[in-house]
C-alpha cells in the first residue's frame, strides 16, 4: 500500500479551516442562545421586560405555585410549575423565563430577578411539576405578579402567581 504524503502547508490549512468552522459554529450558537428563550432583555426567558411591556394572559392548565404568599426582601422563594394539562410543556431555561411586575395602584413596574438563565428547554410531562430557583424575592416591599413562559406543540403560554413582599 502506497501512502501519499500531504505537504505540511496543506495540513495546516485544513486544520485552520476546521478550527475556523468550529469557532464560527460556536459563536453562532451563542448568538442564537441569546436570541431565543433565555436571551436578551425583553425576550421570552430573559427575566427582564422591555420598557412598558405588559404581562401576557395566563393559562389554567399550567400553574405557577409559590411555597408561601409573603416573603421578606431578598428571601429565597421556591417556585413550582405544575403541568395540569394533557400535553408535555417545555419551560424556557431553568427559571422558565421568570418575569415579574410590582403592582401599585393600577400600574405595573417591571421587576427583574437578576439571575442567569440557560437557553435550554426543560420538559415537564402532563401531571408533573418542576421546581424553579430558589429565586430571591424582590428587594422593595409590595405586591408582585410573577410569570413564567412555557412552550407546547401548539404554541406558547404563561403561568402566573402573586406574592407579597413585606418590610423587614
């Protein structure tokens, strides 16, 4: 069997092309991860709202449940998403795209939890639950609306819970 030697320059060029392709794919994946669930502020999964953004209507088949109704500022909250529907849901990231609003009078002031989320989707089977967090309660006392985003085969939905943060 006769072996053909490839000049070193050509070997290095091939190696450089492969390295450039891997870097481009990785950079593209990071860019796309920032654009979907768990991405930039104001996108589903970011935990932050675009200025003036209002919460979406909640679903009745999927519920967001808190371990308590009242919290001290920055106290850890245990949140649970319960899938009481007939189909599997996918949460956007480990916190389900958790978003929040401070409710005062008729106004809603956006609240961001400040935690990092992944872009990975977390499956929750029908009849199952997924725990989120712990997430620190908001620093400012008041009434808050919390909301998570989930995806199904037929689209996306929202589940909500209301909590009270009391002074120390």
